[in-house]
């Protein structure tokens, strides 16, 4: 019998190449977002940046985002098997600069599906598994917050039986500006450890290649967020000192590949 090596874009590899956790890009996303923007200790944010990234003009600004996503590849086959397309995440984004140009960076992120975690690692997002829940909105009924003044949208994240975050956004009006930290391109780090030794096989600063952005009307309002004190991540170091605003919107985009900007120095 003629044999060939198993193949595929991601593990598990197989004779057909169709059994991987993640199909090849492009990937398309649509989702509901509940966002809390706040300011924290600038030094704590700067400490999370690699040497290639500079502090933002507002170095203590942070966006904490709960997202309920539906995603698919070009043929949209995942939409016919919703467990392969639907997931939720909680992501913490900070502002920064790359060579003087505004940028953003994901410093922490949790997701509730394995395919979303694996796909995030490919793109440089430091994803961990967690349990995430969000308020949903529907067009009818009493068991739903509406997009109107006074409505409250909440999000919770727990990981390893520990509370990670709890947020509430109370809508006040349609926003004229929208979120401020969600716009600049994401600059993350792809990191894959070596099988032998401590120097990683992959350790590079990358810029995402997102396109086809679309969004609904953005609502804004008051916000509150608390972080757990028992997480492996030192979230108390970036806990809010000043709450700016909260937002609620539906957002969509696509992505394919990206650009390697620099090779990190493991000794830096």
C-alpha cells in the first residue's frame, strides 16, 4: 500500500487533512461586544509591552472586552455545525505605539472553545480556556435588555474555578465616537517554546491583517468592572483607577495572515 505523511493546516493531521481543529484562513467573525474602557497604573501597562513597542500617548488606558462571536472560514461550513463556529471570549487590550504609529496589544485573553484558543495562538493571542457568559439582547420579550437608555449588559469570566472579571455597562445614549482602543492594528507576540532548551523556536512581534470591518450603531454609558484577586495573572496591577465609558455594539471583520515585524530577543 502506498503511504504518505498525514497532512492538514493544524493538528490532528490526517490522510485527508480535513480533521484539524482549525481550518486555514481566511477567517470571518461576527459578534456582540460589551466593552469597558478605563485607566490604570501606566507603569503596569508599560511593563506588559515588549521592547519593540512604545507606550501610548495615554499609557494607562485599557479596554476590557466581552465578546460573543460566530466565526467561519470561506466556505462557511462551520455555520452548519454551530459548536464549531460559536464561542465567547474576554480580552484585555492596551494601547501602545510601533515606530511612533498608534497600535494596540492584547495582554490577556480567555476563550471557551479549543478551536478559538488554537487559532489565537497562531495569530499571537495568548489565549487560555475559561467559562464566559454575557447578557444577550433580543428584539422581543421581557427577558432581554434592550438597546435603550438605562439597559444593563453584563459579562463574567471564570477560569480554573477562580473569578477573572465581572463587568456591567449601563447604556445612556448612542455614542458619537465609539470605543477608542479598538481601532489601531493589533501587535501581538507569536511564541512557541522549543522542544529542547529554553530559547523559543518562534518568538516574534506580528501585526494582524484584518479587513472588511463592519459595525452597528454603538451605544455608550456608565461602566464598572472588577477583577479577581486569585488568578495566576496579576490583574490587580492593571485594575481600574478611573472608569471612562462602557460600550455595546455588534461588530464584524475578516482576517488572513499578518506581518512579522520583528524577532524578539529572548534575552531582552
